């Protein structure tokens, strides 16, 4: 006990003693400090029981008042905190405000009675394990003496106090049982009977107390009374709970009936028989080619180096199979060995397999490794855990628990002393392991992956085929296990080039088969995690693998799974905890590339019938189409395209404003385009094509143009193979629009004419109107007014037949441009204004912006520059808010032209520079050449002639390359004497 009491010597006069085991109290020296009202004491108690951790204001309100807080609880808490600081006087700094909450940070000399109980209990357990039962009994007695009056937190209100009171009460009962059990082992039978009688009366359902009373009575020669205790216990359990006594109680009853000799008192064990300390060194060897992970090694190393302070270090490393958790943990453990001179323990808990290690068996192995002989290892898990904690007390030992299944498997294996540390690896995130420092291990960076690959294959082979090597590690998803397997295969085959391996891995259908070498296989690693899923989780995992998008939202996943959003989120989060799915952002999830291939393989190997797979992808496509159609309709009120789309079985999402609808469209762009591109089967083809039509804003934005075009061409091939003129005509319509925005005018008109022909064949209004409009615009740009008028008149007839006013307004805008080209400026302005009137009535900001853009052009040609600038500015703002990057750039270009016409060259240059920035990677080259031409003119006007010439030379090169008629005008600018 001297070791337990040594803290009392030489304490500072301002050291504080806190009491919770009875009335909440604070003592400084011999002076009891005022602790305030019951609620103030409740706050003090809650902070003390958090052991220095910060309690948020919300947590304190819940602890003190639960669901019925006072009207202004925050000022009340602040008042309590101030009063506590005043009461603490010179030591008021122990109560700190941090992160919007409060914490009590006690000093080394401060004491809390609950902490002293913990130390006394640990010392008693250690004495029990060492065979010194008399000292153990004294220590337990002293620990129980810390309770003042029997009930902790006496008189303290609030749900928090009630919870802690119950826990501390249970702790006291456990200590009573432990002391009485030790007492019986040292012969205190008669002394224990009266206390046990009172306790069994107070706690009639606590069977362990009944066992101890029966044993005490039997050893006092009162066999009949002992049997009566059992009969009474059985009657109560059966009558009140409907259960029989537990096996231990029934077994003791049988032994008493038979006067079993094992129940007789034989005296305490010899305390000198305790085994000497043993220094285990069980860490596996660290890998010689360990690569990267610098931040993780530093983070975990710093955590382990702090062991020996006030808090036991528990670090848990989680991640998908093959990400290198064990390799990292072993590396870190070897680096930290110097901090744990008393040894290192290691066990593979086999948590990813079908038969995870039992904590009881692991504890037995640990006890034997620490020098306990087989015959001295206790039989029960709880006894082994107690002995294990006792042996580790005061020693500095690191335990590496590898491949854990869950926190329940871990808890019995944790030491109870602050001088030890535990490092855990698991595929499951141990969010329910109290006090653990959680580390989520991700795949390697491309640089780390290439370095690891080079170390195994050889720097010389890799450096000569750098791009092929990057292709290999990319195909491996930067997963360490996959990289090691691929590199090992290449290292063993000297006739292969790196490109050979890259080619083999490029086939997604065979990639997992290629990633195996010897007894290592990526698919087998994933199989272990998959095998732990329940039926619903496994179905979720398989169906997620069918979606091609880079990630998936909760609502999209709900459609794929045919479950409601709340159920879906719960399922997805359970897969995140199992490290089979990543949480990309709140409400969004993604599969690692190789995990996706594995999930899809699982779905295709007779675990998910083809009809169910097709239905799942069809539901996802329906969700995207229905929601995208809603976005389109919100963006374009009165537009009739949605009336001509394929019907869907999924309702899709609704939005409270066009802005939130646009946000959804651009957030989901990659996913919905991927879904369209993969839906090339006959059942999904038409819906996928219609999805592209409804998502035309993505093609016009410039940001997603390439993905949009890839999806178009994939569906075009499918439509042609299916001989479906309706689907083919609509794909060509989408392509005509995409080509137009990319400044591929000839291709746009070619695709538009094809769409028109197929539209007539299929009697489909969509290409007859939209494709005709697109062809008219191209003819307009190519200065073919007669062709433009013919196409646009056809489009106007189609839109009017469909009562599509926005479409009609679009055609009027184009006819305005035709009239400008033939010199009918007044008529052009009137047509543009007529179009704008319709668009204002429809209330579509995006379509209105197109009308304002056209009217701005007409007003510019008419010399109404101020009015034109106003129209362009309004259009610019609308395009920007709707994420139309190309149109935003074109509006800036038109503003530059107007500013130049208004003799404002400096502003014109600024506008042109901004236009170039917008159009640099999102539009066709001739648009950029037009901007460069105007920029050159603006620079020339402000005497920056060198820059102006460079702009015109670049513009001329582009115009000549594309055979544009604007080339001659630029040549004239370059030939000007002023340049």
C-alpha cells in the first residue's frame, strides 16, 4: 500500500482534493471549499468524471437538465463556471474554457477519490494475482472506504448524475463482491455471513452474492441454511424473471448437497509463488521495402511516445483490405520499442476471417508469454483479464492487436495502466472504442506507389518505362497489396516489359485475376471483408458495384437499392465502418476502383440474378432521368421537352429553387453521364438518350463537354446496333448541340441533318424542332442566310405545333441574327425584342439570358451601345449563376466588342482577357481566335502594339487552320502601318 499512498507526501498547500463518492465536495488543504447549488455541483461532477476532456455546452445542458433545460441555460452555465473559479481561489486555472465548452484539468498533486479507488482496485487485483490475498483484502477494504455514505453523487440532480451514480454504484457492488470473495479465500467465513445476508436482501437478483453467502454458510457448518439460500434465490428468479439460476449457482448447490470436498477451506495460497516478470518480444519482422506513410508514422509514433503519462494510449488503424495496415503498424511498433522496455506483445486476431480469435484464448496466450504457468492461468475470461491488467501494472509494454474484428473483441485485451500502449489494426472503424485515437489509412499517393513498385521491380526497369509503370500502379488503384503482387509478378518474369504488365491490367474484366501471386490475391483479401457482411449489407455492396459513376449520393443509392433514404444511409455507413466503402463527403460515397470490380464480380457470380442487376441499374437511370428532367423544367419554364421524354418509375428529387436544382445537376454530372454511358442495352437505351437531352446544360457549360460527348458516342453506337431511329435521332440532336458548343460547325450541321432525317422517319418532334434549330444556327454562323431561314422556319413550325413558347423564342432570336447578317438591323432588333418578351413571360433565367445575349448583339449592330452593354451584363450574371462557362465567356467577349465601340479600349482589353480565361479550356478554337482579335484591337488602341500583334498572329493561325473567313480581316490588321 505504500506505493498507493506515496502521492500524499510533500503535497503543495494549494493541492485540491475532489470527492464524488458520497456528497460532491472540494477540499484545499484542510479547508472545505463551497461547491454551490446542487446544479453547480452537478456541473462540477460531470467535468470531473470526464477526466480532463472538454464538455461542450450542449453536453453540459443535457447532463444537468436533460430534455427540460431552463429558459437561458448558457448564461446559467457561465455563472456556475464563474462561481466555481471563485471558490477554487488560487487554483481557479484548473477550470478552463475551451472550444465553446469547459474542462477541469487537474494538476499532478490534485486528487479525486474515484481515481484513488481505481488505483487501489488495480493494486488489489495485482496482489490477488501474486497470491497476497491478505493485502488484497485490505486494499479492497480501503477502496470501499472511499465511499462516503454508500451512494455516489448524493443529492446531485440531472440525467448525467443519475447515469454516473448507477455506474459508480455498480462499481461499488463489484468491489464488495471482490472483497468478500477474497475474504472467503483467507478464511473470513463467519465474519462475512452477516454482511452477505444484508446484501442479498438489498440485491435479491444478484446471483454472485448468493453464491458467496451459500459458500460462507457452508464453511460455517450451516449446510441447511446454504441450501435454503439457493431455494430462495431460485424461487425469486423463476417468479420474477421466469429464468432458472445460472449454471455456477446451480453447480454450487449440487456441490453443497454432496458435501463436495473442494468447498472446504484449505487456507490462502503461498504469496511467494508469484512468477517472475518475463520480457516478451513478439513483434513480427518489419518489411525491408517499407515506403512512404511519413505522416502516419509520425502521428502514430507521437501517440505511442506519450504512453507513461496520465492517459493510456490506444491507437486504432482502420482501412480496406490490402491498404497496408499491418505493415504500417509493425513498422511503427518497431520504431516505438525503445519506449516499452518491458516488452511487446503481438497477436493476429483473425478478425477478417470466419473464426476470429476469442479474447479468452488470447489472454491465455498473453499470460503465458508474461510468465504465468499453464496451471496458474485462470479459467474464465474476466479472471484472465484481471490478472493480465495486474501483471501489466507499473510496466511499460506495447501490445499490437492485429486484424481485429470489432471493439467487443478488443476491450478485454486492453491494459489498465497508463504506462502501456495498444496499437490496433482493423477493417472496421472502432468508433465505439472509448478513448481510442482513430487513424483511417488511405491508399498510397501516386509518388509513393511508384516508389514501392520501383523498389520491388528495380529502378532501372521502371525508369525506362515510366508511363507504363504509372499505368500499372494506377490500375492497382494505388493499393499497396495490389502493387506488391503486380511488382512481384513482373520481378519474377524477366522477359516481360512493364508495358506487358500494364496491358494485362488494362482489362477490367481480368484485372483481379491478374492481381494474384502465390498465396496472395487482392480478391481473396476483399473476400474476407465481404464474408463478414450480413445479407442486406452484402446485397448493398454488390449493387453499388454495378454503378459506373465515380461516387454515389444517398438518394441515388436509395434508387439503386430500392430502399428509402434513411435505410440506405444506414447501410452505406455500415459499409464505411467495414472499410469496404469510403465516405467521400457528407451524403456521398465511393468504392475503391478494385473494390468496385470485386463487388461487380460478386454480383455477376450467380449471387445477384441478371434480372435483379438490370432492375437496379434501371432504377438508378430512372432516378437520374426523372430528377434531371425536373432540373430542366425548372430552368426552362414552358419548355415542352420533358413531355417527350421516356416515362420513369422513379419520382426523382424535387427542389425548392432553380439554383438548388442546378447545384444538384453539376454535383451529379459525372455520375449521371456515367450512368447514361453504361445504359446501352435495349431496355435502358432510350432513357439514357433522353437523359443526355435533359442534361444539355452540361454540354453547354464547357466543364463536362468531353464526358457528355463520350456518352453520346457510346449511345449512338448502341442505337445504331439496335436499329432504333428514335434513339439514334435524339443522340444526333444531342451531338449537334455538343459540336456547336465546341465550335465544330461542320460536324454540328452534319449531325443535325442526320437527326432531322431520323426525326422524320420516327415521327419524333424532338429532332424536328431542336435539330432544325441547331442547323439554322450553324448556317447563320457560316453566312448562309437562305439555308438558315429554311432550317429555322422548320424549327419554328415544329415548336409552334407543340405550343413550345421557349422554343419559339429561341428561333426568333436566331432569325434576328439572320436579319443582322443581311443588313436588316431594325427588323433584327424587333425580332430579338419579341423573343425577349416571350422569355420574360416564361420566367426562365437561363433562356432569358440567351435572349438578352441576342438582343445585345442586335443593339450593338444598331449602334445602341449602352443598351447593348446592359443586356450583355444581365446575360453574363445569369450565365454565371447557372454555371454556363462557355456562355459566360461569350458574353464577356461581346462586352469587349461594345466597350471597344464605345472607345473604352482599356475596359475592352480587361473584358477580353476575362473572356479568354473562361473559354481557354471549354470552347472551340475559333471562338478564342475571335476574342484574341478583339483583344489585339483593344491593346493596339492603348499603344501595346507588340502584344496586339502577338494576339493577331495567334488568331490568324487558328483561323487559317480552320479555314475561317475571318482570316482575311486579321491579315489586314497585321498589315496596318501602325502595327
